[in-house]
C-alpha cells in the first residue's frame, strides 16, 4: 500500500561502469526496468555522440525487418509469436544479424524483381491474346482468298483502280481512358480513322501495384503513312500499348497458339516463384518477432549509453540515474550479473548522491490499480511523495458514478461486458487489437467492473431495474389489496401519503425504495427530495475527506505552518458551514415525520426548510414564530445561538487562512537572512560583508513577499468561494440520477410498452422486433451515452472538487529504461 498511497522514495546515484561491461550492465538494468538515466550530454548534438554509429546500424536493421514484415502482410504469412523474451545480443552478434537481414532483404528484392518481370510479361501476353482474339472476331474472311489482304474488302474499289489498301493498328488501353483516346484520334486525324473497340471482361492484375484493372482492346484503321505516324504518336501519348497483329488469319492463329504456350510456361514459372517467396517469408516469420526485440533492445541500450559521460581515459563511463531506494540491492545484483556476462574484472561502482534536484514520481501499480492511476495522471503527475488520490479513487470513483447511473439492469449489462474483458484478458492482450476506443475500454476494464457492481447496488437501493421495481420484501402500502381489473386505471393517478395510516403501515421497506413509489404520481417529488439531500451529504463528506487527506501531506513534509493556518481553518469553515447543513438534514429526518406518533409540532407540515434555515443563518436573519400554529421556527432550543457561533468561527477562519502564513514566512526569511549575515561577518569581516550582500540579493530574488501573499490570497478566495460552488456541484449526482431514471422510463413507455400491449399471434412478432429496437436504444443511449456522461461528471468531481483540497500534481513521471514495452510490441518505447 505504501507505493500507491505515496510515491516511492527515490535516490540519485552515480554509476561508474568500465567500457567493456557498460553494455551488459545497461542491458540487465533494462530488463529490470527500475533505473531512470539522466542525460549528462544535453548540449551535445545527437549526431556527435559516441555510439551514434551503432544507433544508425540498429535503425538500418529495423528498416530491413519492417520491409520483411510488410512483405509478410502482403502474402498473409502469419508471424509467429511464442511470447519469447530473448536477451539483448552481445555487440559482436550485431554483425551476424546484419548479415542475415542483408541476405534476406536481397533475396526478397531479387524474388520480387523476378516476379514483377514475370507478371509484366504475363500481362503483355494476356493483352496480346485478347488483341488476337478480338481481331479474329472482327474481321470477316468469308470472301477472302488465300494470300489476299483482309483490309482490301473494307472499302469498295474505285473505277479504273484496284481495291483500296488500308492499314490498321491494334492495342490495349485502360477502360477509363478510352473515351479520351477516341476523341484525340478523331480531332487529330480529322475523322479519317475508323476505330473499333471491345472490352476485356475479366480484370487484369497490374504487375507493379498488384491492383486489378479493366482494359479495352482497340483496332484503328487508317490510310497512308502520315496517318499511321499520327496514330502511333497518339497511342504513345495516351499510354496505350500497341501489339503486332498479322493480317492473315493463319498467321494470327499460329501466333495465338504460340502466345498460349508461352502463357502456360510463364504461369508455371510464376507459381514456382510465388511458392519460393512464401517459403522464404515463412522461414523468416518464425524469427521476425525475436529479431525485432533483439534489435530494439540493442538500440535502447546504445541510446542510453549516449547519455553517459566518458572519463579522461576513455575506459570508464559515468552515469547519473534515479533509483527507488528500496530497489538498490536489486540494482547492485543486476550490475554484478552484467559484469560477469561481459567477463570484465572491474566491478561497477554505485554511489548515492546528495542533491537538491526534484526526484521523479514513481507509483508501483498492477493491472487493477493502473487504470485508476492513469485517471489521476491525466490531471497531473503527483508531486514527489505527496499523497496519491488513486488509492481512494478506487472506491469513491465507482461509487459516485453509481449514484448517477443507479439502475440494476443497466449495471448487469455493464458487468457482463467488463467480466468478459477480465475473463478473456490474456487472449485479448495476445490479440493486440489496435483500435483506440477499444484500448480505452480494455485499459479501464477493472474500472468498468467496479462501476457496474456499484451501479447494481445503487439500482437495488433505488429499486430501479430498467425503470421497473421488484417487490421482494413486501410493500408497506396496503393499496395492492384493493386492486381489481376494473380499478386498474385509477392506479395511474395514485398519490402516496405516508400520513394516511389506512394505506401505509408505518414500517419502512427493509432495503431501498418501496416498489409502490414506482407507480405513484408523486414519485419524482419524493425521490428528488431524497436524492438532492443525499447528494449534498455525499459531496460534503467527500470534500471534508479531501481536507483530511491534506493533513497527511502537511505532517509528512513537516509543514506545520500550513497545518495550523490552512488545515484547521479549512476544517472549521467546511464543517461549520456545510457540515452543519448536512447535520440539519439528519436532524430533520429523525425528528419530523408524517405519522400521528410525531405529534403536531413534529409533523411533516411543521418541518422547517433546511435551505431557508441555512440562508437565514448566513444572513443573520431570525424569523418570528406564528402564534396561530404549533410549528417552531427552529428544530431545537439554542439552534440560533449555535448557528451564530458557527458563523462567527467561519468568518474568523478567513483572515486566519489569508494573513498569518505569508507574515510568518517573511519573518522566517528575515531571521535566516540575519543569521547568514552574522555568520559571514564573523568569518570574513568586511570582505565577507560584500560577499553576503550579493548573496542576500540572490535570496531576495528567491523570496518575494508580494508573490507569496498574492498566492495565499488566491488560495483563500478559491477555497471559500469554492466551498460554495463545489457543494452545489455535487447536485449533479441528483440531476444525472433523475435524468437517467426518466430516460429509462420514457424508453420503456414509448417503445417496449407498445410491444407488450399487442394481442393476437401478430403481437409476438411485433414484440420480437420492438424488443430488438428497445435493446439497441438501451445499450446505445442509456448504457453507452449515459454511462459516458456519468463517467465524465464523476471525473470532474474528483479532479476539481476532491483533489483541489490536497493535491498539487506538479511532479514528473518516473520513466526508467525498460524493455517491457519492447517485448509487448510497443515500438515507440525504445
């Protein structure tokens, strides 16, 4: 509990490592993850540090591994993850790793280049095949004689001349470029060309991108060499591929057969190339994760070594690091183990240093407390050794959430989801889902688990399950004995009056709300009064507890000035004003009632308003009693005097919080300054007096009375005014509870009630559909949206109303060298 209650005690240590043992020692420290190194070369450029060459080699190896990983993902080759955590390789092993990665990269590049060439040739042959097929279907050779050109029959012969000879060109282009291609041909050739086209139905694979593309075969007829040249240039400009196509049918058939044979050969070679590629990738996939871990560990080690200083002999590395005091023995054992691994005979030296530097904040967490700690750290990392709110948040956070979300049915839905995440925790972690929203839910699975359990509890207290109640213990109201089919309509206008003992037995429901209130007209008025008061009581207790926690900070840091002039006045002010308000609520609940046993003076009719009484207390207003009624203005004798005393004490607390602390700090500063002056004069005489003058100037810059007084005034005003606003802020517990209950009831009455009111056999079908709609709206609106709203309001109550009483959050997190995230797959950690 010590670490979660208050951060670990940290020690700044100086570490001397021999050059040959430094790598292995840092490697062992990274496996433990309990050492945060300080950068001793902040002014040295990253490219001028000693081990920059090794870091670049690691970057290059990581690039090659990422290339292999990308190729594996393209071919859907599974990457083996056996959970192995290999040790960081020795520096001499880097050469073997580099050679292995270089060989794999070159082999993959060669295989990819060959496959790309084969695919390109296959694509060209496939396009040529379609060109030949389309040309064969287009030309009609029924009247052609052997050896006669097929283009002679396209145009009639002129008188006195032979048949007109036309030339033609065939090729393939992308389908989406064909309209532009035709327009270009028409405009440039001025309509003197004849174009026929035919779409290739099956998609073709692009050899470079691997994407499927749709293409079109075209045949262009023209006359003359001039048009032939224009057509070729237009084809080149429009990125159309032209293929040779013989005019004779026999030659085309012969060419088509040759193309088919070459395609079969290419398909066989391409299949073999793909199989070889998969075998290479599958062999590498077995070791890819291990290689990644090794390379990233080496890289992290050399990054850390770059933060160390070299001595003048270049044989020793000097480091400064923050270490938890309780783990010094573990660190020494790790250093000894690293020295033994390196074979060095020089033992490392670990010295504790005295420093004025501010240590980092380190809280040891587990999978249960880490979620709550993240909520606190999102507001601000705790100042070194101050009380950590996360310990109390594990209880108060789910409880305040449940007060606003109180519905046992919705709590069961949340519990099922949280229990599923907790039970399948290991499998879900191994799946490594990358969705940001999912990671937030999964990281807070234990928070959701507790919130759902508390919501079920408050839902039972409210007797609210999907806006309905359960009569487990038997209602204290006798109205249900008169219920018949004929007078059920009267129940919709039922008003419960506890003073009517014919209907009410006077015995309260054993646990939570009586279920009869669920159908009463005055249900909202009754529940609002209860929830509003209980929200104020919970809020005041929560804030008083926050002030009490500040006592632990004052005593631990021996800040007795703040203890006397901040903690004590704050407690008196908070209890004297708002603590008394809560006490009046309890007095009213105990002393006044609706039954005849309370009498006329203590009847609910004569019960004074707590809010009005509190306002009159602040305004020093005393109302006169009405002689015509037996009612009393105050709840008991002497209440006015007691309230007057409490108000005076609260007023006195304001100047006590404002003035004494700055004046005492100034007095202590002046006495310390005079003490230094006397010591300097006694030691150095007049020369010492000059020296102390400059020293005093430095001390005066460190302490400014005006700044201290202004800061204290801000804190005082913030506490006094904040006590009022923060108390009112806790009314959100009542408001969100009311909103959640009303939304649940509206959804039931407007959706589910329609399905339940149906008759005949069609009603079952409608109920099935309506239930699906009701369930979807319940989960999306009442569980997700309302749950998120209640979560954010609970977070605000903790950050502002609770933590402002004792928590500064001005520290910085402990970030040790650790290989934990490297093993789990987080690349950014290194």
